[in-house]
C-alpha cells in the first residue's frame, strides 16, 4: 500500500502541468468510485480503491489503441478468470478481471504496447488487481 501523500503530490504536479484530471478528495484519484478500481487513460495509471481511499497505486497500465479505445465510464466488475485466453486476438489473458459485457478486462500484459481495448498491467500488479477486485465492485475509466 502506498501513502496517499505520494499520490496527492503526483496528481498535483500533473495538474500543474495540465496532464491530469484533479484528484478526487475522497479517493486521492481522478475517480469517484468508493470500492473498486480507477483507470486514468491520459496518464496510463490505475489504482485500487477501498472504502473511498486509494489502497494500491498508481500503477502503470496500457490501454486500447486507436480504433480499439478502452471505453470511458463506470462499469461493474462482472467476472474473474485466472488463466483466460482471448479467442479474437489469440493470446493469453492471465489474471483477467472483466468489467464490460463485450470483453474489456484488466489482465497481465505488456504495458509498453497498446491493446485492443483491455487494460494491461504488469505481472505483480495484475495479480494484486485480480486478488482485490470482486464482482459488483465498480471500475471507473476516465480520460
């Protein structure tokens, strides 16, 4: 767990340079969900949120490439699959946490390349998200 002072300082610095949405006072992130996850596409960052506070993050992510954008909005965690396989893109999706009905999920992957819409996390980060997100919790994706 990171101290929120680091998250707040990072958000303030990014805001000063016009790089981020202002941090939500309740969560220390640019999101307003109380339990779940927050993804900020413009900074390639994500957080876990528990009882209104950032409990993990920010962590580096990659997201959808042009034509396959990760959708902005608030979605429920739908299901989790430990070792899934993407049929359309013929690739592994370890630690998959689905949050849209058309297959967008958090999962382990290369954070240096863009995806077909999913939010990719590093190996350790994907495991933490998998272990700490539960069906019904909220995932908020902001620009």
